[in-house]
C-alpha cells in the first residue's frame, strides 16, 4: 500500500472550504451555469492548496487544466466525495490536497448528492504509475467504513492527515 500522507502536508489541507452553494439558482441562470460557478470556485481553492505544495509551475494554468478535465466528466464519484485530478505540465511532480465542505457543495456528483470531501491529485503527464496508484488508494480509503465520519469530525489539518494515515498508510 502506498503511504498517502507523504504527499499531504498541513498547508495542503483546508478543513473548511470558503465556497458555498447558493440557496437558489440566480434568476436568468441555467442550472449548468449555476453548477459551474460553484465548481469553478471550489477548483480555484483546490489549485491554491496544490500550489502550497511548492510543486506547481503556474497555479492559474493549473486551474484551467483542472476545469478542462472537469468538463470531460465530473470527478464527483458519489458518497459525498470528489477526486479532481489531472496530468499536467503545471505539476513539477506529484502533488495532492484535501478540502472539506461540512454543509456540502453542488458538484454534479454521479449520485446527485452534495460533495463534502475533495482530494485533488495532480502530476506531470509522464508520471502515470504513481498518479494511478494514489487515485486508486484514495478511492478505496474514502469508501471504507468510518473514514468520512472521521474526516467530518477532524478539527485541524493535522487531524485530517491522521485520519488518512490511520485508514490509508
């Protein structure tokens, strides 16, 4: 098993996203525009967390790559989890981040539920092996019993890292 916490440090963890889903779709907006406004804001926060790793070339271009990847298919896998991911020239090396939204945000999840947990993963285009190993490990961890409840209870970045370590390292 891969030790995920070697890639996740406190500056790359946000225990509460600033982004919220507005209570209603603004007048004149399509549902799609509404959802994309939330996705854009969340991905912007995630790009900043990834940039905190020191492994990102250009966070603005990284955000564009994350958005482009999200347009191909949602990265919200259900059960309140999204794993935004992209292989990009904006990553000097593999990096990941974690963010939580206690109330949940609209992210076009496959099950229609709000997303509470975001684990973003980026790597250079030539680093497929590690990228796929980590993606698989994250997916397995996040469906394990008790993990999401423990992540909801986490109060600090260190608490989040301990939960991921307990279940995934």
